[in-house]
């Protein structure tokens, strides 16, 4: 079985991706390879940040690895929080970040938003990129407690519930991350 490092410190992402990848590939965590570094994420785009994370691990450890850079883009906020999704309020507290989006969206009628995910994988030193997105809207009130981050205020198009009200398997069928991981798995199966 092929072993891949998933370069993330977000345990929710790890759980989602592990469930999507199943047992075809063995995922190793940063902890398992002894990496406790604060991996830089200084890019202006999801792609730049994803590349930065996976290349950092490749350069330091020469291990096949991939990373996910993702976030919420709200149309009425000119694409914010975007690449700053994990620290939009200045803090890494998901609750504070969610509250800030809710307060900025108070009284805004165009509620369109999307989640984006870019996966960068470095295999034998060569990088490949995969993208996924899901359209939806920011709800007026929060609901649900599953998932993470902005899930309680994001309702995917065609659904009456937020991501945080869905069972993990359902979010994992339609999410931005699921779509990017599906492309990644298709690619890995051809290697
Ligand atoms: P790593 O960089 O260690 O992977 P991170 O959480 O810092 O972890 P990102 O820089 O990619 O990851 O930021 C992603 C943020 O976007 C995440 O912290 C959430 O706030 C938000 N986000 C991404 N995917 C999400 C999802 O499926 N549901 C809810 N919020 C999500």
C-alpha cells in the first residue's frame, strides 16, 4: 500500500480525507514523521499556499506528500475570508471567525458563497494540483454541530440544511474537499 503524508494540522480535514481515501492509501500525519514546524502559508491564493505546504515537506523530508488549502469565499464580501479563512478575525478561533462573517453579512441580501479546496501533491519531487468547489449560501442563523469551521452557516445549493447538519458521509459526497480528493484518487490510481 502506498504511504502518503497529509501535511495538515487540522484534524477535521484529516478525518474527512481519511474517510474519502479509504484504505487504498495509508495516510501519515505530520506528527508521525516528526514534523512540528509551523509550515509557512504566505501565499495570496489557495494554490500558492497548498504548493507551499507540500513543497516544504518534500524539501525537508523527501517523502511523497500532499496538502489541502481551502476556505470560504463570500461574494458580497469580495471573496473574503478566502485564504484568510482560518484566521479571518485575527484569531484562529473558528467561532470568532464564523461570528465575524455572520456580522458582516447581517442585512446583506446576496448570500452567495462557495467553499474552495486546492490539493497539491508532490510525488518523487513533482507537483500535481487538484481543485474542488461547492456553491451555496450563507445562512442568517447558525445551525448544526457536525463538521468544523464555517459549516454551521453554509448551506450547499439544492439542500435545506447546513453542512453542520449533515452526517459526515453526506458532506463528504458533495464538499469542495470531496471533489478535489476524488480527482486526486483518480490520478493516484493511474500511477
Ligand atoms: P492546515 O493548513 O494545517 O491544513 P488550516 O485549518 O489552517 O489547516 P487552511 O489554511 O487551508 O487550513 O484554512 C482552512 C480554513 O477554511 C479552515 O480552518 C476553516 O476555517 C475553513 N474551511 C475549509 N474547509 C472547510 C470546511 O469543509 N468546512 C468548514 N470550514 C472550512
